[in-house]
C-alpha cells in the first residue's frame, strides 16, 4: 500500500513565484506613474492658485511678482503677491520671464519637481 501525500510540488511553487514576479514587474511601474501623476496634480493646483494672485498683482501694479516660498526659510513670494500655500512641505519659486510672463517651479518633500510658465500654465521651456 502506498500512502498518498498532499501538498504542492516544487514545479508548482516555482510557477506561482514566476507569475507573481511577472505581475509585480508590470504593476510596479504603473503604480509609480500613478503616484507621480498625483504629485504633479497637487503641485499644479497650487501653481494655478499662484497665478490668480499674480494676475491680481499685475492688475494693481502692472508687474508680476517674483520670489520664493519655503516654510521657515523664505517667504518673499508671499511678501510680493500675498499668496500662501496650504502645505508647508513644498518649495515654490516664481521667476520673471521678461515683463509679460513668469515661471513657477514647485519642489515637494520627495524631490519631485513641476514647472509651469504663466500666464497660461504651459510647461516650462
């Protein structure tokens, strides 16, 4: 009489490990893209708010403001435009491009950088 054993063979376990590896190789880059897209969206929302304050400043004074906003370091962007962000973990830099445009660069705590040129919100050149 033979005793029937239960369990998985080594080949079956290797197939499962290979399938998990393939799925993770596909899913991880997609997840990273999703995270970067959400970071960029949050930064662009803040930069669009800066645009409102810049346009108000331009209507009042005829010029855009430049400066930096970083929690506890520099608030010259607030001094120039009156804008203050919701998050204190992002550094914003507004730089003039001639007299009719400016760029805003935002760097979050993880080092992700987004840059837009205003008015209009186009990608920085």
